[in-house]
């Protein structure tokens, strides 16, 4: 039985969201305040930039956990955007045993 799944996020910046999806290599289409995801485990999900909600359907394998991965990519893109503004350079990106993103950087 199909069930709608929605995860609340704070993803409301279109430019940062698009950068995050491009970095994650998630295909998407932007239509106004909505981003339609069309590849990988996020295929079929919709990001509402007004509310920050990411919605999907269990028929597509979506769960709160699978939809939450977009928050991780967005947080990284937001950090990279803000770091670039103050002259910080990201030297290395890796993931730890739990799958969290680890960034090493230095300031100018």
C-alpha cells in the first residue's frame, strides 16, 4: 500500500539546493519553488522550497531516512557557500564509518 512520506528540512535556498543536488549527482528539474528529483534513491521525491519539505512515496522506496540524505548534501553545499565567502578552502572531503561527511579546510 502506497503511503506518502514527508521529511521536514530547512532547505529553502534554491541556489544552494541546486548546487547540493549537482554535487550529489542527483538529476532534478526546477519548477518555481519545487524541485523534482529523478535519479537514484531520491527518484520521484519532491522538494518544496517554500516549506523545506521533502516528500516521497513508499512505493518508490522512500522513507524518512532515505529522504533525509538530501539534508546532508544541502548542509555541505551551504557550508561550502559560506566558507567561500570568507576565503576558506576545503582541502579534503571524506565520510566516516557512520556515513557522516567530514570536511577538512583552512582559512586564508
